[in-house]
C-alpha cells in the first residue's frame, strides 16, 4: 500500500473512504484520475473486494484504458480480471446483450451511428410528406435525442405546438424502424438499460447485488438517463463513489446536467463529501483568477484552490485594436515564448469560443510560416459549409469545374440524386462537353437539345439549378465578391439549410452545430468583403493557397488551436484565450437564458484552468474585418478578475472597468508578459530606419520606422521571410546586426 504515501490528505481521505455513498468534488488539476485509480486499487488490495464486484464508469475509452493500466501497474497484470470497466455506452451494450430477452431486440442488435440515425429520420420525414426545410432531419433527430436523455418515450413526448406534434410522430416511426432493423442508437443504449433495471426487479437485483462498488468519473457530465441507471446499479449496497466538478460542466448541449451533483446529495443525504482543492497544474495567480470568475456562479459549493507551485507570472491582458491584430499578437507572443526557450511550441494553446474564430488565427500562423495543430474541428477552409460556398463561387467562375458541381448539385437538396448525376455526366461525355455546360443549357427548358436525354422528373430540377447558375454567372461581372456571395447564399436559402436556430433552446448537439456552421459561413463572408476592389479569381486563388496548408501534419511540435469546449481535460504551459468580448464569451445566444449564461461562465473557468504557467486574456476593440468593423464590448467576466492579478495595457487607452481609482486596465504604463522584457520609459528609441536587425524566428530584416509610444518602442520591420511586421521592442527580442 505504498501508493497511499504519495497522496495528499484529501486524496487519501477519498481513496480510503468507508462504505456508503461518496461525492468527491475535484477541482481542476487536483489529481482525480489518481484518486479514482487508487480507490479501485485500495478496494482490491486493502478491502479484499474481488474485481468482479467492481463497476467503474468513464466517459471515454481512453480514460478507461488509462485507469486499467494504472491499476495493473499498482497491483499486477491480473488485478482487474473480471472488473467491469468502460464507458456508459459500452457497459450498457454488454448488459443489454445479456438481457435481450427483456427487450424488443435480439442479442445481435447493431448500433446505428449518427449518419444512420439521421438517414432514417430523413426517410420518415419524406414518407410523411413533411417539408424538409421546415423539419430538418438534424433538428428533429436532436429533439428525439434530447427526449431520450430525459427518459421521455415517443408516447410521452410533450406537445405544446404543432412542431412538437410532428416530432412526436417522427419519433414513434423512427423507433419502429430501429426495432425493425434490430438496431439501437447511442441514446437507446442508455434508455433501454435504465428501463430494464426500472421495470425488472429481478434483473435490477442481480446487477445491484453483483456490483458491490460503483465508481463514476466526470459525474458532472452525466444526463438524467445515466444518473437513473447508476442509482439502480447501486441500489443494493449504496457504495457509489462519484468524482466530478459542477464548475466544469460545459456539455449542456449534449444533455449533460450538472444538477445531478445536487440530486446525488439529495438522494444520499448521508454521503461523504470530500473536496480536492490542491492543484498540481497551475500557478497560484492563475488559480486565483479562475476562482474570481467561478465564485460569481450560482448554486455551487465553493472551493479554495491552492498549489505549491508558487504564484508565477501575473495574468497578461491585451486589448487589440481589431481582430487581425488580436491574431497577430497571439502568433508574435508564441514566437517570443519559443525564442526565449521558456516553452516549446507544443506547450502553447490558443482557445476560442466558436470554431469560426480559428480562421484569422490560422491565417496569422500561415503568414508567419509557423505550423500549428487544430483540435476538435476541421481546419476552417476544410469545413463542409465553407467548402460548399466556395464550390458555388468556383462554379460561377468556371462551370466546367466538375468537382465543385458534384459537391453542390444537390445542396441544398433539390431532388437530384446519384442516378440523375450519373446520367448528366454521361450525356456530357457523349456530347464532348462538360456537365456544367449541359446544366446551363438545360436552363432553356425543352428548347435545349439535352432535354430529351432526361426524364421529366430529372430534367426539371437540373434546369432549375442551371438557371440559378446562369443568373449568378451573368450577374457576377457587375458584383463584388461579397455581393455575389450574398446573392448565392440568399438565393439558395442556405441559412435555412444549415441553421437550426429555432431549436437551440432544446439544448441539443445538432442545434448548436447548426449555429456554429452558420457562423463559419459568416466568417467566410468577411474574407469576401476584403476583395471588394479585387476580382473573384483572386479570391478563389487566395482561398486555394490557404487551404493547401491543410496538409500540415498534426503530430508536430506546434501550438494547438482549439475551442474552449475541446480544451476540457487538457493542459498547456501557456494558454491564450481570445475573443473575450460580450457576444462571443458569453455568446450572444446565451444572453436571454440564465442557465446558459452560467455555463458560459463555467466555460471561461475551464479555459483559465488549462494554463500551467502563463495565461493571456485577449480581446479586440473592433471585429468584422477590414472595410467593415463593429465596436465590441469587453466580456463581462473580465470584470470579475481583480486588478492585482493582471498585467497589461489597453491599446485604446480606455479602461475596461468603470472605477474611480486607477486600475491595471487603464494604467498608462505597458507591462510585458515576459520577465526579461522591460518597458523603456524615458528612453530614446533604440532602432532607427535602415538598421539591419535579426528576429529569432523570422530572421534578418530592415527597420522601416521606429517610435516611442506609450512607454514602449514600436518598430516597423520588413523581413525577407514574412514581409512587414509591427513589433513592440519589449517583446520582439530584436538584435541589431
């Protein structure tokens, strides 16, 4: 039992807790995986519990493998033999196959993936003669999924309006088709298991007696169905050991309900509650900033996070004049951190609220010729909706572009199936022309010589799309790129195609995805605005060159770009959180919903607590791109961080907080985030026009201009490698050649 000696007092208290329910509220970086692992080892080695009597539930297969590996390292390779260890879904699948006689399924049922599920919903909508524009398959399926998470069956689906009635009908038919296919979806695995245990006392008693101890990781991310089945599985012995942190519950859109922590305390009033407050990841200043944000949250048990790693550097705040400068600051700062050898590139991470925010960051890294990794999402120009709009623009520019035609000929759906598309290409080849030109000619209707090659049912949608393409092509010479962009998107009603905005209040994954995808389209439009004085072919060429960078490998030592949601569970030496403006974080779609605003606060907290040594909080005074910009307001969460934890300056000279006393936000003195970089107050400019300098990343350059501004020296340098850069001398680490 030597492993107990390495635990701090609270960890040891949790690992050695006696019988009965135990709730471990584990702060970020507090070693919860160690506690769970060693709790299992302790039960086996010290309490004599047979592995067969232990159920350990995680949220990812990776976490399950790691737990098993750690226990085996502590106790030997045979220590976990017979223990049921895995994710909720894998454990439920095993149980359902064993108890299939109680289900409307055979034991060899299959599990339909997301595409299979949506395809069935789409087929049902079509069979019911419903409008696929009013009732998108993704949002209808999301509503069904949300109901299942709440253990609401099709018969009990609540109806408050006509759309609910439609969802209820589709839900019932969808479930019939799953059963007819001897199939389940992911939600069914949870629902069937919960109902199996609820409706069959003998089965419930069998498993509850078998599992003398039930252990659960990431408890704050469970939904009602998962909580219900856990209660049933622990109903005999009440030895349920859950580890979680409601302050890190940020997956509400997946059905996660942080209130399960409160339900646990209500259902088990005799539960031991143990706080893990010692943090092994972050510096104290970072923890203090995190606590100042999360302590404003409602209905929570307060934790006092502390560390033995020391105070560390203050949190650096930077207010950029616009979002381009915001991205440049991030790239320049990371380059400086790496050049100073304080961090490896892979130690750095840039976090943002929405996927669309990655575009400017990606371009800034590409312009600086620095590699990066993108986690949790496709690269911006590889995202489906972005590629769709670009494909339409490419078709207008060159109707012979077969790849673009094949991509979007049925986007949004217009009744052109694979068979019709195959015929279109065959007709084009027979007439030695391109499919796009055949399509344009079909716009003339029956006057087209190609009309007779298609059935009437196939020719009409082809002719309609050909007419749209012909109109866009005829209008394009008189339109700017942005105007053409708007014309195409509006004619297609593309927003209705991808945006599930009307269903976002259902807290569903698909609804949130629809909003994110529309934001990506709007981000691409901002790129188009920059080409108001240039041509469509220039725009397409630039986009093609940027998207070619998608061949960058992900397994490189490079900074990581990721959303705040994707950051949960990760840690980095230096973290940059960008877009700290009201409307972005917290997101504007959360403004009218208190619970959503609470989750936005928790999301910011999660981002802050990913940082080990350095934390940068960054916002932009204006957003919207060159030629069009809107003034922004600082995120309200910034106001919660005390001045004494912050260092930095406002590029606009205005304060973030309305206070009578001077604060760090409006301090006229610029303070560097790097300990070696100092301000140059009351000093002459060091660099002069014509001076040859060397940058640790970009190499040789020539100074174009230099001036002292706000007690720092601002230097314009043209580098042979990346062109002109504007740098702060205190940060740039320039040396005179």
